[in-house]
C-alpha cells in the first residue's frame, strides 16, 4: 500500500486519538475537550495555534521549510450527534445520548496525523492552515468560523476536506468536479383553523383536511414539476396535530427538509413550495405561518482542485480505485460555506471493511469510523500539501 512509511507509522497513535474522541463525543459548539486536545497537540508539535474561532473552532498555522507565498487550508469537523450508540465496541461513547455517528472523530484524528507529519518534515513551500471546525451537524459551524474572520485572518488559496463514506469499500475514493452534496433547506408550516368538539366539526375549521391535502400536493411537486433529469428531494419529516379523541385541533404543524443540487433548482423548489402552501391553505380557509430557512449551500468542487485531489488520491490508493462517477449525494455538508470563500475540493473516502460498524450507514447507532482508513486519509492530506506547495522552481 503506497501510504508513506512515516505516515503509516502514525496509525497506532491516530487510532488511540480517534478512539478517545469516540469515547468522549461532544455536540456542536460544545467541543471544548476535543478542541482543547487538538490545540494542545498542535502546540506540542511547534504549530502556531489559534483557538475560539467560530466559538470552539481551532486553526493551526504551519510554515514550510522552503519559502513560498501560497496558503492551503485542510479542514476537519469535530462534533458528534445527539443520539445513543447501540453497539458495544470497546471505545463506545461514555456520554449517554451523544455519539460520533458521522466519523468526525476519525476526520479530526486524520488531520492531526497529517499535522504531526508535516510539522516533523516541513517539506513544503508555503503555509498550511489546519482548520478544525465545530458544529458541522446542522449548526453551521463552518459559517460561524467564516463569519469570525477565518479566511481574513488565515487566507487560503485553496481549501480541502475529507469525509468517510460507509457505502464505498475501504481503499476506494470518490472525487469529482462540480456538485458533490446538496443544498439543504428546512421548513416549518403551521396551518391554523379553529378548534371544535369532535362531534361538531362544522362549528370550527378543521385544519387536518387542508394539511393532508397539502401533504399530498407537496409529494407531487418533485414527481410532476421537476425535470426528471434534475434532482430534488422534499421530505415532510414531522406532522403534528391534536391532543384528544374528542377535540378537533386548531393547528397542524408540518416540518421537513428540501434538498437540491443546483442553485436554479433550489430557487424553483422554494417558489413551488410556497405556492403550494399558501394556495392549499387559502382553499381550506386556514391561516398559514411559514418559516422557510435556507441552510447549507450545495457543496461544489472547483475543477482544478478536484483534479489535484484525484491525482493525489490515485497515488495513495491506485488510479483504479478512484471513482469520479459517483452521483451527487442528497446529504449536505457545511464545508460548502468554505468552498464559497475559496476554491477547493471535498473528497469522499470509502470505509467499508472488516472493522465492526464500518459498513453501517452514517447517523446510525451501530456506525463506527474504520481506523484502517486513518493512514489513507492522512496520506491524502499530506499529499495535497506536497502537490499544492511544491518547492518553487529554482
Ligand atoms: Zn453527519
Ligand atoms: Zn459528517
């Protein structure tokens, strides 16, 4: 396996860090233990450390031994999810109801491994910014760092991030230019009628018929209004009404998410959605309150950086193991906010192997990051720096 020996030698240490993070998972913007350990280790290796960026974010700055003006950002996410761990691996979560079910423990350990290696060798020309971000899971920690001056204080000519993927085998890497992950929007709809006795619905305005028709209308937006070659997902994930068998409720609340891959589709879906909500509510004499929130933009890789990352990954896992044909995923990533500020690429690393939990889907209670992936990920990160920050021509 062409992972350089010195990086492969870091595997036991990265594994120990990863399992320790796994056993002590922290929710978004609460990653004080994790961020503290990250900062402590970076400082011990002689890397300049900046803490508290975007609340619990950490940035390490390392200059190469050779002169160079280019600056490259490498990013990992540190947060866990509010869910119980249901497997009994030895390093399982010791915090009830909190779990690293997305592998951010592994991403943090890989970036630490790359940082340690690069701090020892400093065999590059320019500056590396190691970006450890908080709160990726729905809380827009990347945006918090950007708004806190991340790229003003630590400018990056390009920025790269990695994510593990249990649906691909270990040793396979998916990388492509263009949209990799979807835009993420959320909605809350409240339809208000007028409550009445269950025996006398005509004395009130029952919001349920309107709400169920709206539910059906929303389901037909994607199937009937969106070009079959385009991609959009609309999921009503919560539907709440009522408190009793003999009371017609006055309010129905529906909540959910819309995912799209292209900015035009995002705008179109929001328009169709608003029209369906207001039109259906009006037809049923219901008042409507709509909270529509645009969250993560789509994660879009720039072509040059995607090509560089693919070249680097091919050296690590072999050209045959690079997948450039994987369809865009309808999940979202707040690394998108960083790619909005600088060119770069988001690389997906297959992780399904012999290790328990490595093929279990992300955000499942039995998922576990595969430690066998650590040397591959660290080697890719180091390789990106070597290719981006080559010794300038004499
Ligand atoms: Zn996740
Ligand atoms: Zn994740």
